[in-house]
C-alpha cells in the first residue's frame, strides 16, 4: 500500500493540480485562487503519494467566524479509491475544529453524484439547493457540524 501524506501547500500547486482533475472543465487560475483567498483565513492542503502531489483541498472562512467553506478539491483519476479525498477532508475538518469553526460547508453540482454521496457519507446534510442553469448545474449546498 502506498503512503499518503497530507501537508499544507501553495496556490501554485493547487492551480497545477486543478488542470489535471477531469471534472474541472475550466480550472481556476492562480490569480483566481489568490484573489479568493486574499485577506481571509484559509487552508490549502496537498495530498502526496510517494512524494508526488496527487490531490488537494482548499477552504477558507466565509460568511461568519463560525463557518469554514470547503471551496475546491480534487484527486487525480489514477489515484482515486485510495482514501485520499477522505484523508484530505479529515485533515481539513480537524484543522477547522481546532481553529474554532463550528461548521464546514461546501457546494457541489447536481451532476456530481459521487461528491454528494461523499458528503452524505461524511455526515454532511443537504441544507440548500440553488437553481442555476439546467438541473445538472443546480448547486447542492451541504453542511456538517464539527
């Protein structure tokens, strides 16, 4: 079994990994990440397997000091089903709880049923549906009490 390491990372690493995640049709640029994270408390996590970056999770404080928004994340196709997304989420939630956040939430699209299942399996609840675009593009908002 390969060793998975979770560490803090950089915007540059996330932008590069984003280009390789198949679900991201138009991955965000470094500038988009920098603009979104500027002047806010945030966490960038990178998952490595044998020293190679293979996944990431980015989140930041949003809306209130009690809420941590899990904004973006992904794992390269050839490294899925190894528990990497779970390890990233575990570390993000641990960090958020240790920093005084009471809840973590994220948005996904209706088309990403695997992400919806992932959230439900981790104890998230669906708290809102934002009708934007076609039904596949509706945003599903999920929240978890830490």
